[in-house]
C-alpha cells in the first residue's frame, strides 16, 4: 500500500504516482472483425475545466462534467468501502484527526500530515485508507478550481457502510451547515459521488462502468527526481476491466495488429496512458504531441483490443482539445 503524505499545513500541491502492477500477457481471441480507423477529438476547454468520458466501442463521448462538480467518490460494489478524493482539484487533500466530530477545528491541521490518493487509482492506496475502525474525523481541504480560487474546507465522518449504502456526516470546518446523508450504492457504476456544494448532494459523474473506456481530465503528477508536484492533463482508464500499455517496438502505427498488441505488457493503473504523449516547450509556450507513442488498450469483459495514438492538442490554435486516432484490432 502506498499513500502520499504531505506535511505542509496548507497543502501546496498534490503529489501522485503510480504503482506498477503488470498484467499477464494473454493471447486475445478476436470476437469481431477488425474495426475501421477512427479519428476523434474531445474539447476540454482552454483551461481544462471539463472531464470527458469516451467509449471506444461506440466511437462517442458518453459523459461530460466540470471537474469541480464533485469532491469524493465512494466505491459502489456491495462489498466496497473505499473512498477516493477528486484528484483533479489542485491541492485537494485530507487531514485525519482522532477526535469527535464536533470537537474538530481548523487548528487541528497543525502538525498533522495531510494525505492524498495516488494517481494510479490503486484502491489500496487512498488517503482515507481503511477508515472503518479508525474512529477518525477527516478535514477536507477542497483545493482550487481552474482559476486558482480556494474552495474552502469541510470536515466529514464516515458513520457506516453496508451492501447498499454509506452514511456520512459532514459540515463546514466551523461546524455550520451540518448534514447527515445516505449515499446509495449502484453496482452499474464504479463510484457514487459526493459534492459538498449547496449543503451536500450525491451525483452521477461517471457513466455506467460498462459504457466507457477512457477519460480526459486534469490530475496531478509527482516528479520524484525533481521533488515537484505538477498539475497535468491526460488520459485515464476506466478502472473496470480496462488496461493499457505502450507499444515501444512497432514504429509504424499502421503495422500494429492483434498479434503485436498481444505481445505488449499491459498495466491496470488508471494512469497507464497518462499525459506524456505530449510535451510543453517553455520557449514557445506551446504543447507538441508525439504521434510516435503508440498505446494498446484492452477493454471490457470481452477483452477487446485497440491501438491508439494522439495526433494533436489544439483546435484552431487553442489548447485543450486532445485529438487521437484508434482502431479496434
């Protein structure tokens, strides 16, 4: 298990990394004829305010929301209990405090390490960890929006979880606007989502888990060699039956077939594709895309293979529109 710890009283950035768990190579069985080459693009806006969910199978966007729309995600499997932070919100973190809910104050963040999730999406490396018998209240630093605006602090206590729901208690950090809320589970989805806005509400953010493959969103990467946390824009995988890897052998994208795809070691971390298909030039102030980076994606219960590469990040000179080519193999 790996949880990222930040010791600043007010977290200056989110650190994130991926745990590498390679999946066993498998020889896929083609269930359908090879698909046509498809070119698609998604417009996240110039300041990347949108999260966009895409279905490779159906060649379409199946969900869009502002990344600031939610704060916490709750695992929805009947046996699920894990909770994730919205890593797209820059600086979002929690402070675990072993005090009764009504006793917790903002000063309790002093001297306590703040925690964040890893960007890999590893469910055993969340900031909340196994909260079930911890007896803690959690102070939530809600991070900033796309303009850099500070979004405030809340405190939350997870009261219970069972096969059908969570029960949570939360309020503003000063104790005002306290609310107890049930968050229903639905196994058609990976997570149920909570927003603290407007006194607190549950939301459907992700589409049903069988209806999408990849998502385009902001998240935060940690450069260990530079000891630097950095907000990035990338492509994340559906955590349900989806894995990906890079084909660093085949130079010609057109030559990648099912047999070559089967030789690529795939990873099930949600940031297996990530953001490094593009780079930023400090001199020109522009991004460039490396179309020579070829990715293999295995998705769904049928294990359908796709090849994918990125070819642009601009639309009419405005950044924030990833453009990509892909094909079912």
